[in-house]
C-alpha cells in the first residue's frame, strides 16, 4: 500500500535499493542458491556471466585447468541482486531485496562428484540445454541428481542465436515438444522452458549487446519460481567450504555456504577433517561485514593460523558434531536410468559431502510379507527388525515401495560427514564415452558403524535363508537316526546343535543331537516315531558294527535343515551366526 499518504512506486524504489547495493547496503538480502547444470559446452558459464554482477572468488572458470579446457572445473559462484518478488515480500517482509547466487556446476562427466558436493546447497535448479542438440548423456545425469535433490527445475534452452531467424520459432517449438516427452516420466512433469541466448561479456556490455536474448525473461521466470527457502538457525552449524585463501596479516578466509544452523563472530568452529578448532574472527557476505550468518547464506569466514593449502574444499562445523567413519547404514533407492546390474557385495564409488570414496555395499530388504512401518521415511535405523539379504538392489515398484531397501557401506577409507548425509553411489570408472547414466543409487545415512567392532556389526540382523538336505544313513531305533551329506568333514557341527530338522515329505520334526564319528555324520533325534525301517546291524568279523550304508531296501529318508545365516554376526572369523 502507499507509504505516508504518497503513492510510492515500490518496484522502482526496491530496484534502487538493489541497484545501489554496494553504496548503501540494504538491511537484509535473501540469498537463493540456483544451480546451473547441463551437458559440457551447453553454455552454462556464459549464462552465469551474463546474469551476474558481483563475482565471488570461486567464480567463472577461475580454475587454471578450467581456463585451458574452457570448461567449469569447480563449482563457480557468482550472483546478482533483484527486487524482492511480491509473493516473497508477502511471506517475508523483513527482506529488502533478493540475491540469486548462481552455482555453476561442472558439466564434465568425470566431475559428477563435484556436482553432488554442491547440490545439497541448491534451492532451485536451472538445467541448461543446447537447443541445437537436446538431451545429452550428462543432461540425463544432471536430471538424476536434480530428481534426487531438488523439488523444482527450470529448463533453459540456450544458444537460440545459432538457429537462423526464419526457422527459430519452429525449431524451438519442436525442441520443447521433444523435451516434454523426456520430462513426462520424471518428477518435474512439465517444467517451464525459457529460450535464451547468453553470448556476450559482462552484464554492462549485455545491456548494450543485442545478442543476449531474453535474459530478462529468464530472470522473471526465476523470480516467479522462487519459494521462500526454509532456513533454520537451529541445529549444529555446518558449512561447506568451496574456496580458501590467505589474506596477508589477517589470516585465512574460508568461503562457502551455510548448510545448517548458524554461527556468530567469536564462535568456535571445527575443521573436522583436520581435527582443528578455530575462532571466527570476522565474516563477510559479498563484501559486507556481518556478525552472524544462517543456513543458506553465502559467506566468507576469517580465521587465524590456518594454512590455506591444507583445505581447498571441505567442512567447517560446530565442534564435535561431524563424525569421521568407515561404515554406514543407508536407506537406498535405485536410480531408474541406470541400466547395469547392481549386485550386493560389489564396489561402488560413494559420494558423500565433498568426498568420493570406494565402498563395498551389502544390500538388504524386509523379508516378504513383513508390513512396513507407517512412516516409511525413517530417519533412524530399526535394529529390532530382521532383514533379508538382497542379491541385487531393485528398482522402486509396486512390489518394492520406496523406503524398503537398505545397505551397509564399508568404506575403503574413512570419510568425514554429518550423520544424516545424502549420498550417491555410482560407477565412475565406467568409460565416459559410453553414453549411459553412471549413477546407480542414492540414499540418506541412518547411522554410522565401526566395522572393526564385531558387536556393532552384530546389531544389524541381516540373514540369508539356507536349506541343506542330508540323507539318512542308518536308522538306530524308532526315534534316532544317523545322517550324512549335510556337513563337510571339517564343519564344526557344534554350531548346529539342537537346530530343528524335518523328514522330507512328512510332518515329522526332530533336532540334531550331536556329531557321530569324524566324517561329518550326525545323530538326529525325532520327537515322534519316524516310521523308517530300522537298519539291521551287521556284525563284522571282529564283532564290531560295520560303518556301512543301509542295505538294499534300507533307509531312504532325507533330512531337511532350514536355517538363517546372519551375515554380520560373527562368533569367530569366517562364519556368520546360524539361527532358525
């Protein structure tokens, strides 16, 4: 409404605040992190450059390797400020303007780990597609990462200037129709598509550069799409460092994004990878000093006596809150675009936080017929349940609903990350030139485990159903038989003592009473008469019973032993615990 009687034009005033951001700092800027993803060479960096006005240190292909290759190698960051959209102003009147921080994610296939490292801080995703090429391999991989981590997506059809004028509208329309089909099967059912051409230098040139087409349309689309991010100052402080540099005589600046909680000047913070604690000396948000920063903010944090070379990418956190671990239990879902096999006990690349490490993965699920708990999106692992080992991770379907598959990850080297981290499993060693998705599964950590401690592993009750069938060798009396063919000679039969067995094809039940002789034979006592003919004993020359198979027409019964072998409960190395 009008302020002080006069009818002030709000948008102009807000814009003046935004434009003069450097001169008269607005009181409060809402930061929105927008990921720019896409296939290599789809023009992501030039789009970021065209949009941005304040460049942060990590931005726009500053990486020397990147300059040579002409591809974004690290998550570049840059930003621009716009007036607060009306729908945000209504929800959050305390903000004066909105800043879009553009997180330019690498499109190089081998750099997928960098994308995953950055994806958890992104509020909105722009997927850039070269309008002359359409969906390419990495576009699909970006789409997978988007589906896992994002709720919303904007499609940017870039390089429209490469289509001759007279064919442009028709070609763009055709591309939109094709893309609609691709996206129909994803959670971004009908994404908004904005055609642009981002060629040109900095923003000032662009204002005079007629080649940059429809950038304002893209900014308007972004503004319309923005939802007020849920930012909470609560919970432990957790900060993803994306860049680190020394300032002579002052200390070391760590720039990055607050993923969780908040921090104030003079607070203690830990670098959990280095196991070092530091005090926050000062903080800046895009060149302005601040006393405090909260979840979602992009900020530079100054600490003293830290070697900038020791940490390029990493984590800053509230002391003692981010563990280092070598195994974890994870709730997992398979990526449906992945075409290969996903067997248990295989090694996968696991990307968690900013780290990628090899791990052996054991998949397991609920036994058939076991009902799911009403809230399947468990945030903790239920140790009181029994689980069935899975030969392979399944695609989510009617029979395998979301939230019914888990994995134990045993990492080749320890990783430092929050206990509830998102992670992605992939086959990054697969040939890049093979045009197929290399992301295999994703999930959230539920608990961490020390694989060196058998008692911790033993709490995970994962079993494999086993059945062995032996033969009745000799019938001693109406209730006792001697059996063979169930165990190898060297098997320790004491593990199987008192396990229940049945006589094949009958209701007769019994149990293993003990071993018999030294060649893997055993004695079974049935709880009721078994009905097998008793083996006549043959006296040998020396008057000793001969250890001989039942004669013709002798016992032909089969002894069936069904049991569960628990994978992680080792009474001693080499053998899982056996129970029924």
